[in-house]
C-alpha cells in the first residue's frame, strides 16, 4: 500500500471511531437539537418536503437542505431519533477531514495533509459539532469544497471547476443562506488581493455563478411563502439583513471572535504561534501561494464574521480547515526538519502549559465538583489521562523521538475525546435532557392539551409529540386551562408565585432541565389525577 493509501486509511479509521462512538448515548438537548429533529419529523410524518414547520408554525429561520438530510436519515433509520439525527453530521465530518487531507496533500505533502486533517478532527468545536444536530458541519464541508475547487480552477486554469464551486455554494445557500456565498467570496478576494491578482476575479464569471447559486434557495422560499402565506421579502429582511446589521438572537461586539476563536480551536490554539513562525510566507518561499490561500481564507472569513452583528461560536467552523492545515504544516516541519531546535520551544511551551493546567485541575476538581455527584471522578480521570499524555509527549520530544512525541500528542487528544463521548456527555444527559420529564408528563396527561408559559422550548414539543400552546399572559393561561378541563401547562418556578396569586393552580409534577426548573400545573378544581410532588 502506498503512503497515501495508508494515511487515508488511518484518517478514516480515526474519524470513524471518533465521530461514531456512543453517538446515540445522549438525548437531544435544548434548544436546537430537538427543534431541528422536530422539523425533520414533521417532514417524515406529513410527507411535505416543501413546508417546514416548528410547533405547528411555518419555520422560516433556515433553508431546508439540512432538514431534508435529517428526514432522509430518519427514513433509512425508521424514525427520527437522537442517533438518526446525528448520523448525517458524523458522516459529513468524516468527509470534511478526508477532503482536507486531499487538499493538504495536493498543496503540500501527504503527511501535512494527514496532520492537518487530524488537527481539524480533534479541535474541540469541530468534535462537538460533528456529534451535534447543527448545520455548521454541512456548511463547513461545502465551504471547503467551494474554496478547494476555486483554487484549483485558478491555479490549474480549469474553468469547469468553477461550476463545482458554485454548486457547493448553492447547496450551502440551501442549507444556511447567503453566508455560504459570503465566506468563500471574502476568502477568495483576500487571497487575490494578497497576490495582487484582483483582476483575475473575472475568471470566476461571478455574474453568472452567484445568481445560479442563489436561485434554488430563492425558488424554495417563493414556493414556501405562496403555500404558507407569509411575505418572503420580510423573511429575507429579518434573516439576512437584520441578522447581519443588528443581530436577532445573538448580537455580539465586533471583537467577540478575537477571544472566541482561540477558545473554540482548543487544544491546538497554543500551537498556532509555531504555525505562524513556520508558515508565514516570505517573498521567496516555494509554497508562498498555497500558504497565502490559507491565510486569505482565515483572515477574509474572520473579517466577514466580525462585521456581522449576529455571532455564535459555531459560526466560526468554516475557518477551521485552513487553521488546522497551518498547524499540520508546523507539525510536519517539526517532524522532518534536520535541525528542529529552532522550533522546539513552540512545541515545548504548549505542552508545559497544558501539563501545568492538568496538574492544577487534579488539585482543584475534587473540591469544585463536590456539589455534582459523579462528575468529579469522571473529570479527574480525564484530567490525569491528559496530564500523562502531555508529559509523555514532552518527554519523548526532549529525548529526540519526535515521531513518538507527536503520536502521543495526537493519540492522547483523540483518546481523551472518546472518554468525553463515553463518560462525560452521558453524565451531562441526566442534567440537560427533557425526555424523562416529558415521559412522565405523557403518562400523566395522555393526549390532553399542553401549554408552556413564557418562551417556547422545543424539547417539550419533541418528546411529548404534540404542539405546545405558547402562553405569554396570565389571562391567556386561565383561558387555556378553562377551555379544556384536562389541560395542563408548564410554568417556570420563577413565574409560579405570581401566577398562583391570580389563579388557583395545582402542581402535578416538576423537574429541572438544564438551568430551568419547570412545574406541570393545572387548575385546582380540574386537571388529571392527584397532585404530584410539591
């Protein structure tokens, strides 16, 4: 087997285990996982692939491609479950790693591609999103396809690759809107500006490609609006322009990503200093153009995301492939350079830093986790394991066994993530999952109407398998409960005293899910069965 074949086999096996182990070992968590799974279940049960609905109302926040993928996965799995909803992202993450390996191999060397793909797979935000029901992994893969194709079209002068790039951008628009066009465009323009080749923009024939990429999403939105009876221009105004200019759900200052990106790219953030020293493109560098391409991708995308008012950590994911490849170049340079002493500190400092953090954690965790039974032991085992991995890698590197040191570093991070997936996330499930409470609710009230006072929480709709009546005012709550004698409502603890001063409410059950505690209530003179726990 050739080195290329061995590298691909190693990468495939590592990613397959990393992104599939215990994938269904936890329930769907608030807010987005049960919302997206519920929309997909609506498609499966109704057979209507055009109209997206969340809790019985048209869902216009996102285009349909990701929900179509979830629905197709549910068809193959005979129902919408936590596992069926996470399998697509797991597969998309594996494809992203394989494609990044190919890009690194073609631009640099197979070993640099392997290191870059492993860094991508083991960055904490990518690992989490690959096991989450979010659409950012899909956008990351399509952005990677678009920019890979565009770069090859420019460098190899193969115009047909522009069609692949615009196809990927079009699918990205159908998954998450115009950001799928904006990120590749920002990265591409930054790269061309850095090489003083902005005049080559015309080679992309953007005046044809951009409208073609937008057309499927606009056609779906027009058909959906005609069927559901809403104004498509209002949707575009809110979900595109207002999100960019003002922020709808997560407005953040322009500098938010300057501290968010280093946190999300852990544990590889400290190694970016070595990557910068190793890869910063000099005027005579033989790999100047491909490295400028990676820098343009990062800087152009980061500038675009920083200008947008709406910010979330997961939005940064399309910038992880070039960052990972830059770190992969540094790791390869450290491994193969004849005299690696000038680079030693850029490896030693991060490992010493992590060793110190793990050592402090071993002393701090037993005291900090006393209030959470079972958590302290899990964290302590994980902490000691990472301490051993860092110490082992540092010792091997100091002894000149650079290959063994890098293997211990990469393998230790990889195995630690398996520990998180197999132990820590299942423990958190008891704290974050609404499923047990919902099962008690269904067993108590059967098919009776169910409301929720205050904000809508998708997990309760998903796990009770019904539409929730969202109630905002006390008088509306009284009207809802009196309309059907068996009707019940979910009320947060902080709202309960005020409501009981106005209405004769009876508490039937309660549960804490995440940081919210809900009570199931009915009117005292009606309601199903005897009261539950106070």
